[in-house]
């Protein structure tokens, strides 16, 4: 059990280092290559679901390394929170690598940061969640709570996009595709969130009953 705890902590340290390096690196790159004002560029940075999900993963990993997280930080050590973060970062990896990967071309540092955010972090966190994260039996209704975050994100993008004329992802571009097509595209992503949530609920419940990673 001591060895398991050591490996778990090493995983968390790796997630922390990789996550903060990727996020800070991406923040530097978006400022360095900005095409808008600095305030607008900062808003755009935090307007990517990829960034928000990687922040959640990195913060959770950081909090879990603390012996006794206090106050609101304990939220990030809850089984439901850890599973929800798994869903979010999984969908990030899924959508990027199946839909968006070949729509942009990155070179040098940008290519490295891109892989860290969209491939390394999703895979590393999911491996951590499967083998080491605290789990407990969760009811199916938990999925509804997990969908609130991506739903609020979608509302934010659709309200701000037509005003700022900026959409973080091509399939959300109302100016180009119109609301009907974007709604259809968003439905596809919603199904991915629901499917991933079902798998995480089912898998977490199974692993919890087996006493794995408790």
C-alpha cells in the first residue's frame, strides 16, 4: 500500500508539473502571438474549454498533494469532482483528436504545448483516475450536475461570440454556420459528454465496489 501511495504521488507531481508548464506556456504563446488587445486575449485564453479543463486537472492534482486541504479546496478531492474532471478532460482529448487535430498546424514550442494539453494531460489524468483516484458509488443523476459546467460554457460562447466575433472552436462559429448548424454540432458534443459520463459513473462504481483506489 505504501508503494501504491508513492506511485500515486509521483503521478500527481507529474500532472502538476506538466499541467502548469503547459498552461503557462500556452498563456505566453497566446500573448506573444495575439491579434487582439491584451485584455481581450486573456479572455480568449480562458474561453477555451481545453484550458478550463486542464486548469481543473492541474488544480485538482495540486490540491491532492496537500496533506490536509482546507475550505473550498476540499471540493477538488471529492470522488464526484475527480470523476467529473475526468469526463471533461476526456472529451477535450476526444474532440480534439477526432475533429480538430488537422484543422490547425503548430510548430516548435506551440506543437509541444498543444500535445501536452490535448494528449498527454487527458491520458495521464485518466490513468491516474482509474488506478489511484478516490471513488465511491455515484447515482446516475450525478450526470445532470456534471453537464452544468459545459452547458454554461456553451451559453457563454454563444452569447459572447456574435459580439466579440471570436469562437474558440470552428464548430461553434455562429457567424459562419448559423445557430441551427451550431446547435447540431453542440448536440454531438453533448452526446460525447453524456456517453463519457455514463462510462465514468459505471466504471467508478465498479472500481469502488472492488475496493480499487480507495
